[in-house]
C-alpha cells in the first residue's frame, strides 16, 4: 500500500486499474464553458476528469479531450449513470449515450450516481456495469454516494465491491468511519465537494490559514493536500485557469501531523448535501 502521508499521483484500484489521485471536477460547469475549462485542466497536468450524465456537459468535456492533444489513453475519463436509468437495460443505454456524447469508445470509470434505494435497482445496475466492463466499454465499475449497507448488498450479489465510492467529503464532514470501512474492503474513497463551500467556508478556517502561511500555499491547496494525505482521490472544481492550475500544485509539500489533526478537528458531522439513506434521490 502507498503511504498516504506521502501520496503519489496514482492509486491502484481493487481491479488493478491505476487512477490519478487528483482530478478536475466539472459539476456546475456548463456545456458551453466545459471545453475551455477542461482544456485548461489538461494543460495544467490533470489526467482525471469527472463528469456525469446529469451535469449536461459531456459533449463539452469530450470536445476538450479531443482538442487537447493529450492521447486518449492518458486521460482517465469518468462519468455517471443518473437515477432515472437504473436497471440493466436502462443503464446500458445510458452508458452508450454517454460514450457518444463524450466522443469515446470506452470509459476509464463509470459510476452509479446515487443508490436510489426506493427504486431498489442499484444492485442490478451495478451488475450491468460489470457486464459493460466485460464487454470492454468501461475499465472500472464504481459508485457514488453509497452507504456501507448499499456496498454490502452489491458485494453479496455481485461477489465484488465497487472499485470507487465517490462521496461528499471535506473537513467539515470527513467521513472517518466510512474511509476506514472502505479501506478495509479495498474500495477507493473519492471526495466530492472537497473544499466544503456549500455552507460556510473551510478556506477561512484558522487551522487552514495557519497551514497555508506555514507552507507558502493557498488555503485551497492545503485542503486538497489534506484529502491526499487521508488517502482520498480528490476532484476540486474551478472555472478559472489560474485556480485550476493552483489546485493541481500540491505534491511539493506535506502537512504535519499537528496540521492534519487541527483540520480534522473542524469536523461537524453535518452533511452539506443530500443523505444517501434518505431516499430523496
């Protein structure tokens, strides 16, 4: 296992696929601005791109990959199946539609966006992802916003755990127990909303500011580094090329144990997004 206190730029998933540890998130990046933003991210060095059917920007993301000059095999491309496409046939159709919009014949990672437990179809949907993997349409099958109970049901039915679970994770909601639980089962934890700015601002916290001053880094870089040292994959989002590049420049310093603990202490136990167990999605 890689020492999370000195993270490399790749993590090996439980199916042997190598995934970048930091990526560019495209939530709320409109299709009209996606190409420019994603090209800026690829130019800055990002190789993991995260989008979703629901984001409505797959066309722009695909155009950016094609126009960037970066070989497709060097880009780790992720998208997600939305809740109204659960079930074997619907998930396969959604995947094929995403591939067409992205202008590619395969995905590196395909995620179930939400478990949608009221539908009761997430196990069947995950099995459809495994079939797509067998068929060469995706390299790795994962999920997003799943709780341990959902992950265990998938494992019981399919015989494997998802390679990745992308969840809300930031210093205000650090998912300590889930991270440990998933690590024991070989599931990589990927952080969405990593800067915790939906309510309040992690970046203004004294613990973050002190670490930023100590290392000559921005508060955002400190928080991204905090994710990496906890062993997470992290996908910060910005539409500004300068900030996109800044967020990627986090491999030349390390937070001390005291700095990590001070940021850990910001934990509130309160989600900023929807509770996956609530049935709202």
